[in-house]
C-alpha cells in the first residue's frame, strides 16, 4: 500500500501565488517482508562471495602446482647440466692426458718447452704445465657444488 506525503517547500511560484508542492510516494510494506528480502539479498551476496572464494582457491592451487612443477624442472635441469659438465670434464681430462703424452714424447726427443711453445702456439707456461701434468682426475667445481649436484 502506498502512502502519499505532501511536502510544502518555502519557494514562491513564479507568478507569486503560494508555495510549490512536492509529492513524494513512499512504500509501506510489512517490515518482516523487508527484512526477509534483505536477508535473501545478503545470503545471495554471501553465496556469490563463497563461489568466488572457491574459484580463487582452485586457481591458486593450479598456480602453486604449476610453480612446483616448474621448480622441479629447474632442479632436474641443473642436475642434468652438472652431469654433462662432469662428463665433459672427464673427456677433457682424457684429452689432457693425450696432450701430455704427445708433448712429453716431443720433450723426450730433446726439444725444449720454448720450442714446443713456438710449434703449438701456446705459452711456454702452459707447455710446462702440460709436461708436469699427472693422470689424476681433475676436480671440477661442478662436481663439488651442492647447489648443482643437489647434495645438502
């Protein structure tokens, strides 16, 4: 049921005849119905919020699962890189043994380190290092780095 209120304003009409009248229509409903509607709107808003929260939680779970997989890939990659570096160091060490044997053979024929340096284009310092080379495996930084090998 609608009630009609008339509010008399203190403004004169343009013709100077009396006051302007404003009519305001107000709704008069049962207060229980108004509260029930407000409760329903609140419950609806809470349900929508709960749905958004559940969807956000699902998406966060997807994000963190992907981040964990990415970290595992990084870890595996670092481990594989360390293994490749270790293999390369072993192969290079074997080549160092071959270079040592070749230079030692030249040196044993009476050639000096300076002469060998001229022939190879290497500094005499490197030639002397190769001539004093032993066949013990070289320690590689990657073989002892816990961040690369995964050892704690």
